[in-house]
């Protein structure tokens, strides 16, 4: 027979209740502090993100707005020879046409026309040259050309070069600023969306520089990366997760794959320089070379993501397939892998998005060169968006810094689209168990 429980005294019960209440308050206070710290971390992260994006958008938004000038130019037969069109100075012809509109005359040293040419893009003279070369009958006639103003003139119209700044501290003097005001008041200059930034490639002149070549180069490079990294990574992960025996060798392979995912990206650039350029002689600065290097970098991430997706498939799926007579291979490729595909695609797209933003390995393999055209094949020289940002930021021209932020905006849009595709694919094919 057990002893009966001794009821606590009133004082003991009171002490017990106070102890429980104090511990409950301490636990609630701890939970409140943890919740506050979590909310504070989220607010700080969002604040940094807003500051970063706000700074980029504030600096780069003006890139997508430009000022264009329309000038009627008389093709003087005394200055343009029909049999030698290319020897004529069409930039000077455009400058003289603008000076006529302004009522200015050139001096004996040509300083006035030189100052006028500093306000006009070389694109205007190049357009004249192309038209006269194609149709020599234009000599002796008046031709109207439209093109961007010089980068410094555009910065003045955008308010980034101010008249209040001392003349010695800005590239345009007071006379040139007065000309710009008069040109705009006469209706020769109009502002609008800068389509050429999206339809032209790199140039030595900021007002003519665009991101089309870099966008096409990035797309080609990502295509090579996806064709190599995604199938190889999926097959390697499937073998390691579903077929490989669990022994010391597979453990070593798994550890090395995890370590490769953390290797600095510049090491892959050195590997590409040693193997693909010096040994295999892959064309330098080509999307093929960049895709090969980034495929090596993305491969561990694809393998890890695929293995995680395969592990997430319930074991009952495998057991049910094997129970009805399916082979191991049929079970994996007909049942397990299709169900894991949302996670596989998400991991693959995110790894490609990460590869898109890499710069260090591409600098090591020579993709930092100036490429003015759009690549037509994966073996041609090309540049990519991160490298284009690097090149423009290191340029001495102030207008290139504006275009740097604009290229970053294009790169961010590119990456947001890829991340959005990963989310939509995952939600489209995801199944809940």
C-alpha cells in the first residue's frame, strides 16, 4: 500500500505559483526579445536593400532618357569630293550647320567650330558619311540628320552639369552652355526614351554606348552553361543519390562536391585559363569559353540542389514502384525524378542566375576586352553584362558612370526574370505530400 500524497501547505502553494509565474514571464520576455530581434534583422535587411536599389535607380534612371538633335546640313561640293567622300570632315559640316543656326562665325584658328563639335555626337557625322557614300547625288543638297548630343551636353540638360559650378571645374564653358540653351529653345533638341542604350553595343563615346552586345553575350554564355551544367549535374546527382553504393569513395566524392561549391569563383577562372585556353585553345573572350568556366562553377550547386530534391521525394513512391515490378532504373527515371523536377529546375535556374552575376572568373579568361559589335556565334569575341559594368565604371568619362548604373539595372532585371521563372516553375510543378 502506497503512502498518500501530502497536500502542500498554503504557503508552499503560493511560492510554487509565484515561481511558475516568474518563469512564465521570463520565457515570454525571451520570446518577445527573439521576435523583436528577428523583426529588427528583417527591417535592417530591407533598409539596406532599399538604399542599394534606390542609389542604383537614382543614378541609372537618367540613362534611359536622352536628348537628340536634328540638324539640316548642306553638303558643300567644295568640301565633299564625289570621288573621295570619306576624306571629307562631316563632323565639321554638322558643326558649321549648327553655328549658322546660332548666328556664330568661325575664327581663323577654328576654335569656335571646335567648341561646337564638343557639343555634337560623332554619330551625326557618321550618318552623313553613310548617306553620301550610298547616294553621291546628295552632294550639293541639304540633308537632315538626327542623333544624340554629346554626353557632356546631355548631362547639362539632365541637370548633372550646373551653370553655378565654376567654369574651371566643368568641361563646358559658359559660351557652350549658352549655345545649348539657345539650341533647345529653337526646338533643335528633344528628349525621349533612350532606345539606343538597349539597341547598341559598346562604344568609346558614352552617348553611343549600349548594352545589346553584352546582353546577347550573356545569353549565349548562359546557354552554354545550361547545356553543360544542368544535364551533367542532374545525372551525377541522380547516380550519387539513387545508385551509388554508400562507401568511403562516395563519401569522399560528396565532401569534395560540397567543398567545390564554396571555392572562390576566381579559382575557376584560373582553371579555365590553364585548361581551356592554354591546353584546349578555346577562343579567348568568347561565350563558349565563359560558358565552360561558369559550367564548372555551377556544377556543384546543381548537384547539391538535385540531391536535395531527390531526398525530398517520399520513400513510399520508390517502394510502391518497386512493389508493382518496376526496376530500379524505371523507379528513378519514371517516378522519383519527375516528382523531384520542380526542385531540380529551381536549383538549376538559381545556379545560372548566380553565374550570370560573376565577374572575377571572366576577367581571368580575357572577357574584359572592348567589343563594339554583337556576337553572332559562341566562338566570337563578346562581353557580358557584369564585365560591361566593370569596364564602364573604370572609364574616365563621367557619362560612363551613369551608364554603369543603367547596365546594373538591366542586369538586375535579367536576374529577377530568372528568379521569377524559378519560382513560377516550382509552384507550377510542385506537389504536396
